[in-house]
C-alpha cells in the first residue's frame, strides 16, 4: 500500500495529492487523540460523529480532539453530526430467534407481548396507518420479506415470501410507501441541540422522504450549520430536485437504498444523484460499505477498490467510511487505501475528460456562473497552479468546486466558523484571512496564503474570483502572477 499522500510545508497546511475528500467516522476503534491524528494524516478531511451510537460525552470528547488537531496542523477540519432518524424495528421473541418457512402466515401487531413463530410486535402505528394490501415489508436489511394480505390500524396479516430466521429488534423497511413520520425524533432534536452547541459544521438528516423534512430541520438549525440530506429512501428519489434545492449537501446512503430497491438500480441512481447535486452546486458524498471487508481484513477486495474508484470517476465531492473506521480492526489502513485509490484515479488521463463531459448545463446560468466557468477555462489555458476564491459566505467557492477544475481551490475567508464546512467540497482548502476593505489587499492576502500553504511560488500564475459588494455573488475575476513582494 502506498504511503499516505499528505505533505506539509513549513508548518503550514497539510496538502493532499487528490481533490476528492475523505470522510471518516469516529467510534470505539478510532476515538483517541493518537488515532484521530493518524486518520487525519492518512487522508481524512472530514470527521463524522454518528449519533446512532455513543453518548454526548463521547461526541464532545471527539469534537475537542478534532479541534485541537486542527489548531496543531493549521488545516481546517469539518465535523459532521449524523442524526439517527426514526428507527423502525420489530419487538422481541419469547424464546429467542424463530424459524420461518416461505408461504407461512405471520402476523404483525401492536400488542407488547413477546412474539413467537406466528406473530411479533411492531410498535409503530404509523406503519399500519400507511399499509395497504399487497404491500411488501422488508425485515433485517431485506433478509426477510413479508407480503401483506390484509391489514388494519393495529395489525397486518402477512405471508412469508423469503427468509428463514428472524430475531429480536430487527429493522423494518416499507418500500414504496411514504410513512407519516418526521425525519426528526425527540432523540434527534436533543442530539441536534447538543451538536449545534458543540459547533459542528454539518448536520446530516436521516430518513429524508420529502422536502418538508428539510424545512423542519432548517428551522431548528438556522445558519448555525450546513444541512446535508441523506438519500436512502426511494421516496426521496421521487422528490430529488426539490430536496437538493433545499439542502446544502447530499449523501448517497446506499445501505437502505439497496434494501428497498433492486441492487441493480443503485449504481445508476448513484450517478444520477451525483450529477444533479453537482449541477446545483451542492457537495455530494458517496457512502456505505465502500471498504466493508476492511472491518476485519487488512486490505480491500478488488470489487471494493473498483467501487471507490467508480465514485471518484462519477465526480463525487467525497467518499465516506463508516464501520471501517468507527469499529474496524484497520481504521488507519482503510483511510490510507481510500486516499490512495482516489489519488490514483485522479492521475488517470481520462479522469478530467470524464468530469467535463458529466457537467450538466445549468438551467439558468447567471453572470456569477459564467465568471466561475471562465476562471476554470483560464486556469487551464494559462497553466495556473490554483484558483483563489475570496468569500465570506462560501458561495463563490462552491461555484468553483462545481466546475471540478484541474487545480486546487483555495478559499480565503474572514470567518472560518462559517466556511469550514467547505472542506467537504471538491478540491477546496479553506484558510482564514484578515478582513480587508480594498480588493487589492484581499488579493495580496490570498497570494501570500497560497505561498505559505505551498500551493504557489514566485513566478506561478493564480486565478482569483470574488464577490465584491453583493454577498453570494461572483463578479470579479483576476489573473495574478506571484511576485517576490506583492504590490500594495
């Protein structure tokens, strides 16, 4: 395995040899200061705190470790709080796991009595309210399929279609049915308040079914963090455009998608979601089981390596590790392999060509979009070493990332707390700069930061974009040659 591709320059920002970002989930296998630093040096750009597991104190400790690491290495690190969302599960069985036979009758109901070979508790009246005959229910990640023959407000009589064993508290999926559930449970609301007080940069919302779920979350979050919608329900695909419009970022959460949809549909949906999210300028993550074998094995399978490479070729902003780093035996190696695969793909001669052909034409191009597209073209034509985006909101930087330029994007911002979230975006390195009134002073500061970060040296060309006077716009483009002493 190749060594991690991070390099450091004179105590300044650690650089990666790739533009794709790596998200690593922290957990029992990786929650010490030493291991978090190893993951960071191996290639992790964003750390995920999974609120389905661990206590608030566990997450606070990890957050403090990350922020100390950020200060030590002078490289911003984005932190994501991933909310659990509503978990639909059956109850328990009196005698332990039961055996099922295809064709047998099996009842689900609201009775709290322990189950047996003929029935089990399903403590979710909202499921019964949404069920209709001829619906299928999937239990235990799809390993058990039940066909609903008849149902009422407190029961469902089903026939076992497939599956042999069922045990306590297994999950339930209801494909093809929009459930009358909020994406935010009471636990999620408490976790969200805690995460916002911590200062996380992203909040990932699970079980998104419709745009209204995001509206509800946004009211609670305000502008304290960016909102990421996890696309893991088929119902979300039906409203994808509206969900992308309301979210700040998107996650292709392939686990539940692969349970509720035929597996052969997931790869094409992955490409569609990435393409549409990118067209809207929303960072997009590909997640779930990317290097699953590395939970217990020291290296990935060839199929997993191809899966990671495919996500990079698809043009995703980031790829994510879950159990591999949270609970696996080889968390650092998993990040290092992810880093190495992504870097190798980005060196492929066809990679940039594929990204350019995948770009969707914007439905309503603005002058900001045109200027940003021109910045990429000019950077390529002049052999620029980086694009500098000067921004207070991050919109100028996200426009640049949407173009997927061949060179790094240096985001220079006066407010790191608002723009650290951009570390999730393709090719972006965020750096906090002083606030200047004169535009030339802003440009000079950006050039100095690019030199200090090892992105540029004397004689190199840089392309600068900014939004002057109108927050959220991009209305300035300048080409700069790095001089010994920047002109003031």
